[in-house]
C-alpha cells in the first residue's frame, strides 16, 4: 500500500526504515522524502512507527538530548529536542 503518493513510498519501505532505526516521521522523510511535499501522509507514517521501542525516543524520555544529538547530529537541532521532551 502506498503511504506517500507524492513520492511513491510504500508502507513496506517505511517499515524497513523503521527496522533499520528510523523512529520519527522526520527520519523517514530524510530517507524517503515521504511527508515533505503535501504532508498528508505524516499521520499514517506516525501510525506505522507507533510508540514501540526506539533508542532515540528512550534517550529523549530520560532527558539525554546530548546523546541523541551525538547519535544522529543531522537529524534535529537542540531547540527541537527541547520542544519534543
């Protein structure tokens, strides 16, 4: 099933990127462009990702934003991490 019609991204591709470590729609967008045009697929992507185990999310919940930035320095900025926490 297509998740992103704008770029032809399927749910299988989203799941593969999630299995490889993508935890957020932004990380899926970095890998596939899904969600970067009209944005209508972002909620579907969030649903596929769910609230499962995610090393970055676990670090954020523990308040360790520095470790998240060190793990993936290009993913988000420090102010965005503060908003997410």
